[in-house]
C-alpha cells in the first residue's frame, strides 16, 4: 500500500519526509515513482524514494470524492481548509 500524508505545513512535511527515509533504511519499505503523481509539482526528494509534492489532493494519490467531483473535497481536512483554518501555515505569497 501507500502512505500519503496531506498537510499545509511545509516544515512538518519535511520532518515527516526525513523520518520516512530513516524508516526505509532497513529495506522493508520503498518509495513510489514520480510518474504516479504527475498532476502534482515535485518540490523535493529525500533519500531514494520519498518525494514531497505540492498541489491539490487528486485521484492520482487516491483522494476520493463522491461522483468524481474533485474540485472541493469532502474530508474533514477539506472542510477545515475551506473555513480558513489553513491560513496560519505556509502559504505562497
């Protein structure tokens, strides 16, 4: 399976990415190729298989929305973001 972590905090994303590299050192886990998430922009690569992407969650990472409508999202995180809760985190200026 995959582990997909969605966050609006770049510092946290980098911490999780570095932690995953350490966990993967024993060889039991492996990263994914970047072609599997082509609709997102790759920001950084950690180690040999942990990739940090930027963009909206989409079908390419298994983000589910009813009826195939991917514009708004239906998760708790999506609803929280729409109410403005993400304004405290890293945002492009």
